[in-house]
């Protein structure tokens, strides 16, 4: 597997969010509970089907149905791509540039 850039990870995350929004009107009430959770979540946590299902008081099969409804083969594929977003620090291009310059300055000072 190749390493993904932060920009590529954000694209995957935005694609997931768009998929959820695109299918939202066709979702059952339970699927909407799951969708609302993922659309509003901003923190890294345990995203296993068991953990999220328990947190939302839904069944694990509901997690799979939700994932399939938005175009994934199952919850594991959805979870993997969703979690990628939390493996990097979120920042815009200008902030990223400042971080790079700060890092280079620290290297040059040592």
C-alpha cells in the first residue's frame, strides 16, 4: 500500500461525507442516526462496528446496511476510509506552509 498525502486523505474523507449527504433522503431512521453521527463527528475514537453500534444504540448489521447504502462493500471498508481522516492533523494550505517553514527553521537552528 502506498502512503497517501494529506490532500488525498481529505479528498477521500470529503467523498465519504458527500456520499452520506447524497443518500440521506433514502435512508431509514436508523441509518440516519448513523449518518448524523459520522457527519457531525470531529474526534478520533474507536470506530469498530461494535463500538459505534453500542454508542448509537443500533445493531451491527445496521452499520453494514448503512455502509452498503452509500456505496461501500461493507462497514469495514467504510471504517477504514473514514479513519484515514484522523491519521493526519487537519489544516489548510497556508497553515501547512507555515508548519513546513517552522520545521525547516528548527532544523537550521540545530
